[in-house]
C-alpha cells in the first residue's frame, strides 16, 4: 500500500510579520504563524498519519532547514 507524502513550506511573510505555512495538504492552502517553530509543529501534527516533509526558507528564498516525519502515528 502506498502512502502519500505531505510537503510543506515555511516562508517568511513579505510584510515581515511572521511566517506562512504553505501546502496543498492544507484545506485553505496557507496559514500564518508568528514563529517558524509553530508552523513546523502544526505541519507535523496535521500530518501525523502521513509521511511529511517540511522545508524552511529564509528571506532570500534559500532552503535553510528540512525536517521529515515518517507518519508513524499510532492510536493507544
């Protein structure tokens, strides 16, 4: 059985007021966060039953960090 992978991007907002979490996996495509760590945490939580890749970019558009989750959520 093949499992889909959720891909997320965390990018600084153009107005310098936080970060956008962007993904086709999100219901509205984009969410706003004050801190990049909060955006990463939400992406991991939202994809807890899917494989996920979170890419964090800086102001210039350069990739500065990549985090992966294996989607190993298990109910107790």
